[in-house]
């Protein structure tokens, strides 16, 4: 599943490629993904110019003159920038053909992605309005985490994976951030001290930023928007020795998601 760093790497690459480019034509092949694909896209997008490409949580925001195309990659979606004559394959649900001849193509085998069009402020769209602060901005810090967690008895790992608490912290990054902050993933969120909240906010930023950094420098196939993930210290390493203390990492499930932690380092 594309995680926040992958979406951010995609955003950076697409912003470089698309800013200032005019849209010539749009083909919608799937009437419905997770939500219906707006039928008017083929009418309203041509002739508009992409100004910037933004991101809110895992939503990509293609700001055009007078409106915004919003794409969520879902579980299996990805975007490719291809020569215009490339024939569409199976699961290629949307083509945005640019005036320079290239095509931005959305491919999504499981169809859990979303495509929206809004002429209003996309940040106020019902799907985006409830998303918590962006983890890589100053609005997300220890003071915020501390205040937000005081009445929450849910496990801290599930707490930070809740998009209403903080945007886009997926399972992998929650595991890694808690390990680096030396906090047991099953602790009730409200049991964290202010100090621990400071550490956790810091390590959430760290793991996401490192992954974006690695993804940005990774050499991807020319037409494919892809990324290279972080080197994991706990995720997928249950039963293996902790890189810090040598204890055997334990694996359990929280909220039905794989959770790996060091029983000695994380208290
Ligand atoms: Zn350890």
C-alpha cells in the first residue's frame, strides 16, 4: 500500500513534470473506483493548466486553474507519466493527456483509489476536512500529541495510526517510530509523558523524512513513479535480534496489524 513517503515522492516528481502544463484531453475508463469517478472530468479538465501539485495526508492535489483534481492511490494504485501513444492496459482507469503529448495514467488493479474534482477548497472536501495535522510540519509536535492523547486509552500505536490524530502514519512507520522512541506500542496513549510525546513526534518525523529522502534519491524507471522504502529496524523482523540491545524482537497484533517491538528497549 502506498504510504505517505511514497505519495510525497510521487508529488515531488509530478510537480516537477506537470507544473505549467496544459491538459489536452481526459479519458475515464472506470466509472467507479472506491467512489464514482466524476463523469464531467473529460469535459471540465481539458484546456486547464496544472499550477502546482500538493498533498494532504495521502491525497494528491493537482491544482489547476479554477479547480483541483484530487487522487488517492488506495491500496494498489500508482501514477505513471508515459509517452502519449502508449496503449492503455488492464486496470488503466484514467488518462490525463497533456498538451506536450505525454499522458498521466492512473493504474489501480484493486480499485480502492479515488479520483475527485472540486472547484472549492479541496482541504474542505468532506474526505479531507477531518484529517489531522501533517506529520512533517511544525503543527505536529510533542505538545500537540500530549494534548490530543490525554483522554485516549487506545494503544499508542493505533492512536498515531488514526488519520484524525495525525495524517498518513501507516503501520510500518508506526512500528519504526515507536521503536526509535523506546515506547511500547500497546501502552495506552494517555499514559505517555510529555517527554515521551516529544520523542515520539520527533521519531515519526524522522522515519517519514528518511523514507522520503531515500525515495527521492532512488533511481526509478523513467516512466514509473516509485520509491525505495526505509531500512526497517523492527517491521518484518519479529523473532530476530534487536539492533540496539540484542534481545529477540516480539511480534503481536494490534488492531489486526502486525506489530513488532523490542521487549527490552520499549517500555
Ligand atoms: Zn532492544
